[in-house]
């Protein structure tokens, strides 16, 4: 779906002084699939955008220009770039700027790392690896741009052994793959006062569950907001779920679901058998006519990584973009409030614990999350309270130290 979050144009930061933020449901997946992407503009007009590329597709575009390109990540303020041939540095920098824009090269410049594998080769092997999801205990697969290898996340020692044997069958060199023990990701639905106008990061409710509102936007000329697909009555199906804020009750209705694309086989990699896939855990709810909204704003609590749910102002969405491994991103959710941490993995294919659903090309962040944070807007701070929207959170690991989110480019895909 193409969902264009509207940029904030006016700020009334203190009129909700000390109200509790109820916005983000942490360990659940809620996607706005199949909705056209809505991006906010200073005038609140819908802007239809072209199909967005996933991060791996963007890396492949760089590799098509420079075959020795093996991936890149951010370390401090330096962009670390893998090349099989270091003499291609100038060509690689030019290709990165062409694909990602000139701003992707940071002030401290680029450092070249020796690559064993080109990204095109890693991508070809990765396409064979999706069959690993048919093994019990396999959680995710990834092209790991930080190590110039592939990565497989597993829950048990048996899974690790089975993966090793299967890699041989697939013809993938064992030294090209890291098998990493990790906790599975689970869906959950848990700031909490009534907030008007509505804004990203506050608590919403449906049926008997609580989640977090993602961001306000405009889809095909319809005012509304993005939530997780799993924060609806039926994930991956438009059933007209009614969303309330902060709780289900008379006078609290804020919108009704109008778009929630199905999880389908055709979105899965060819060898991923027995699962249904999407690129985002998202859905779109049309805002009720009597409800006001702050387009382009996210609730800001009075402290980061403190657990506070007290609203002290707002973040203003001024742009949207993709994350790079090593960057710091933030989220605001109804359970754990405003938390911040480093992006550890990008464009990872993830299986949801206890489900046949797979989320394709998701990003992972080392930061606190909790049940009910599902739907939390994920963003990077660009200056002061101005932020770049990166996506919406849908899940987390069992101990609440890592969260996973659907990138904004995935939400805005035409097939979402």
C-alpha cells in the first residue's frame, strides 16, 4: 500500500501537558498492507509515489553498477563499504549516491573493507535459503551487510545442526553463513489517556486488545491512520475493524479499517513452502468524521529509555527514509514509551512465532519493547524534534530487548 505520512505543519506541543502516552504495542505485528502509501505534505494533500525498493533491491542496484559491491553499514559517522576489488572505491561511491542519494555518504566519508562475496552472489544464495523456514526453530534469514555473509537465526541447537546440513544440500558454502542462536519474535497487543487531536504513538483499542497508533496519513484522498494488520479483528483481511482511543467505549471511536491486504503465496520467495507472506504488518483505518488529528506528528514523552508515558511535546515528521545498520532509531509506544537503540539488521525475512505468516525484508533494532507497543511509529531524529519516519513496529523478542519493524518503503509498495 502507498501510505504517505503527512508532514507536520503546525505544533501545539504543550496543550496536552502531562497526559499519558499510550501509543506503541511492542511485540506484535500490525501492517498496513495493500493500502496505497500516503505521505503527508505541508498542505495535507495526498501524494502518490512510485513503487519503493526494499533495501536489498537497492543494494542489488548498486551491485549492478559495481559488481564487486558486497554491502555497507554505518559505524559512527563513517560508511563502511565492502568491495571485492578496493580499486572500485570511486565507482562504488558514485553508485551509492545514484541509488540512495548524495546524503547517504556521511561527513566522515567512506572506509573500504575487503569483501569475500559480491552482493549479487549473496543474494542468489539467500534466495535458496528461504526453504530453511520449513525447519522447526528457524526464525529468520538475512544477507548480513555488516559481515559480508548470510545469517540464519535459530531457536535451538537441533535447528542449528539441521540448518548446517541443509546448506550443504543447497550448495551454499558453510563459511558464507553465520548460524546465530536467538529468541523468537512474537506478536502482542496490550501513552493511555484520551488524546485529541490524535497523533502517532498513543494507545488505541479494538475488540479486547490494546495497540499503538502508527501515524496519521492520507490514502487515496481518505484521511486516516496506519496500524498493524494484527491490530485488527482478522490479520490480513479487511473486516471493518473499529478502532477506539484510548479504550473501547461510547465516544471513543476514532476510525474504521478500510484496507488490510492478504498474506499471500505470491509475496513469498519461491522456495518458502507452506507459508503466507507480506512486506509489512500494516493496515489503514479511515478516521471518523468527528475526530481531529495532528497530521505529521508523534507524541513525545519527557524522557528516552526511562519508561515514562508522560507527554511533554511532539515530534514532527519532516521526511521518510530507509535505515542502515549502525544508525540510531527511536519508537514511541503505549507500553514502554519512547525508546531508542541501534539498527542491528536490515531487510531480514522473519517468521512470526506460532504463525504461518512470514514478514519479508524487515529491520531489527536493539531497544526496549513491550506488549502493546505494536504499531509504534519508528523514526530517526534529524534535528531537535524533527524526525524522519522509518516505519512501524510490529513485534519484539521474548525478553523485550529487541524489536522488529516494517520499513516505510515496504508499507508504501503498490502490492501492499
